[in-house]
């Protein structure tokens, strides 16, 4: 098979890029290791910045999001006792975020692929990249007992943190920046009404907790747990008890309990790989960078990457211009690093670090106290939370 851009990975980055290219008449094929059901079964992001909302709307795929998504004009930080409101709409001149799950974004992109002539090959095993340092790169993969080959002008590595694309770049070219945090997030999804109409990020002396949601009837909560914690140690009851302590007396008392639809532990990491392009290979999304989920930036960074990358490919194929592809890595990384800084800073402010002791806790509480009293501090948080301009 021959196409313009061969895309590895059918997460949000790969599917959005594929659609944006097909919308402009550029050839694109996506190869995905997992089945479509497996991809939809992963419970991940919940908060969309305007950049993600805009891409879905530009693709004409925003209807369900408009009907079912929940626009949020603010969120809360909590210090164990009180709730501090960050009124993002008022502080940023009207910006909002959209609460609409990554699963739903992926489903909308997946469902539209066939109609829009975007080929997505699921269950493609042993995907391998070849000749990426030439202008005729190609992919190979195994499916149904046969080897398949896709020739392309470019390869887009949208294959997440563990995929093969980043690893195909020679060690001598790439540089990695990384911080692994000494804790993870234990998440629970349950069909119960949320305890609050806006999200709450709480720093309690027992550790961090987050109250989020997917709809008026489906809640998503997280608590910070040690890295070696076992999910079996957390019965639903124990988790609900802990959430009601960490979210503080006001919100905690409003929690409705219910059985878990999903419960899992995810480690937290900050990670950036530079550059995001090597010859004919371009990285986008988690393949190039990871943020800890505090601040909800991961999916939204995947969106800004593919916004830049699709524009660059369009001007290459339609106008034979190379400046977009030449500056892609630098342009994308400038936005990536700002989101890395915000996610790291909010993670540092809101979690208990094992080595920090009582002094560290007091520093956090006094910073939260300062934020509660300073419009300038709240504005800085709000403008990062809604997403910096492209
Ligand atoms: P994905 O979603 O990981 O998709 C990559 C795809 O590549 C496939 N793949 C391969 N395909 C072919 N061959 C191979 N060898 C392959 N290896 C891998 C994978 O199967 C997969 O389908 O990356 P992408 O598209 O870059 O999207 C990134 C986002 O998924 C991620 O950043 C967010 O989920 C992060 N995140 C959040 N982001 C937000 O913007 N807002 C949030 O509220 C938010 N909450 C979260 C999150 C991530 C979390 N976890 C579990 C890490 C909450 C959590 C708990
Ligand atoms: C979620 O709803 O899954 C979610 C929301 C906000 C975050 C991270 C995750 O910062």
C-alpha cells in the first residue's frame, strides 16, 4: 500500500491527525496494535482545552460533544479544609474548558473514519519503521498471518509512550528529560452523580485527591497512592472513605457512593524527548512527551502537536513548502515545555512527597493560602489551565 503519511497509533493524536489530513485530501493510513474495543476501554483524560474542542469542531465531529459535554467555567483547589475557587472564565476573559471524556473523543473520531475514507488498521502486530532517514520511509506490520507494507513520504509516530517510533530515532540525535514521581493515582469510575459541579483538586495531609466527572450521572475520582500500592488493598468502601476525608468536610460529605465500573493505578511522570522530528519521522502526543495528569494537559498537548503537524503537512503537500515541517519540532516543543512546567508545578503543590516532611507541607499550605488571597496568582493558574495560545 502507498500513502502520503503513515500514522502509527490510533489514540487521539493519530486519529485527529489522520482526519485533519484526509479533510485536506492528503493520503493517510493509521496502524494500531490493539483492537478498537481495547482502545475505547482505556479510561483516561476528562478535560478538553479549546484547542481540542476546536479540532473536533473543524472536523465537523463536535456535535455529540456539544450535546453531552459539560462546559466548565471554573474549578477548585482545596487544602484539606477549605475550597479555593479558580473562576477561570472571569479571570481569563471568558475562556472555558470542556468536560468530555477521551473515550468519547476517540469514539467520535473512530466512528467517522470509514465515511471520511480514513483507513485504520487495528490489531496490526510488530509494527516496524524502515528507512526513516530517507524520503521513502515505510512501515511493516503483521496481520492475519501475513506481513504488510505501507510506503509513505512521511511517518507520524503517534504511538504513545511505549510505542516503537521514538525508539527508532538514533541515540546520538535525541535527548530525554525525565522526572518520575514517587507516587501514582488510583482512579475510580462510578455511575453516581458528582459531589460538586466543578472539579476539585485537593491537597490533604493524607495525600492528593481529585473529584472529576464524565457527566451528571458518572463520576471520576482519584487519590494519590504509593508507587508500590496494590489495587487489591483498595476495596470500593475503603476508597470512598478516603476520598471523603481528603476532599474535606464540605465536598466529602456530598459524595454519593456506588460500585466501581473501573479502578486502576497509573504512575506519574514528566518526560520530554527532543527533537520531535528526525528526517522523515515526526513524533506527536505521548510518543514525545508525558505530563503528570494534574492540570489535564496530556491529551491537549497531543491536540496542539497535531494542529501544528497537520498544517505543516498540508503546506508541504499542497504548496510544496517546507518551513512548517522544518520548524515543527521547535514550535511544538515551546508549547510542550510550558505545559510541562504547569503540570509539574501543580503536581508539586498538590501532592504529599515522602521526603518533604512537615516543613514541605507548611510551604504548600501557605502557597494555597497566598493563591486564595491573590487574584494575580489565580489568574496565572487559570490561564495555564484553560490552555496557552497555539
Ligand atoms: P495514546 O492515547 O497512548 O495512543 C497511542 C496509541 O498507539 C498505540 N500503539 C501502537 N500502535 C501500533 N504499533 C505499536 N507498536 C504501538 N504501540 C502503541 C497504542 O495502543 C495507542 O492506541 O497517545 P496519544 O494519542 O498521544 O494521546 C495522549 C493521551 O492519551 C494522554 O496524554 C492523556 O490520556 C493524558 N491524560 C489526560 N490528558 C488530558 O489532556 N486531560 C486529562 O484530564 C487527562 N487525564 C490522562 C488523564 C492520562 C491518565 N493516565 C492513565 C496516564 C488521566 C489519567 C489517569
Ligand atoms: C479526569 O477526569 O480523568 C481528569 C480530570 C482532570 C485531571 C486529570 C484527570 O487533571
